[in-house]
């Protein structure tokens, strides 16, 4: 059976969204990393350091919901985020 591991992005409420998903699907977060815990923490504004940079929530057998960087944080690192409309 195929597995799917989507990467999701949220506009400033990643942690709130993943806490909701955990309340629905159960389980525990894996690989939770905050910006303050990275080697690049010095480049992040103080009010952004406690935000999630990466988190995975295993769902079912072999599937996980994940986040790696959020669009508002990517601007801090001068990274381009891909949106579905960019791919169409």
C-alpha cells in the first residue's frame, strides 16, 4: 500500500494546528525542532525563535503529517517557498 507524508505550511499557527491534529489522530510528535534549537538561531528574530521549524506527526501505518519551515519564517532565511499555484 502507498504511503503519503505531506509537508504542510501554516501562517503563524503551526504549533496550534499540529496540536489540533494530534488531538484528532492521537500519537506523539517526532523530530520536533524549534528555530532556537538550530545552528542558525542567531539569524532568527527573538519573537520567532520559539516557533516550530520542523515537526512530524505519525498518522496510521507509515504515514506522517510534517512541517519544515513555514512561509513567514522562510523570509528570515531568504528562502523561496513553493506554493501549489507555482507548480501548475
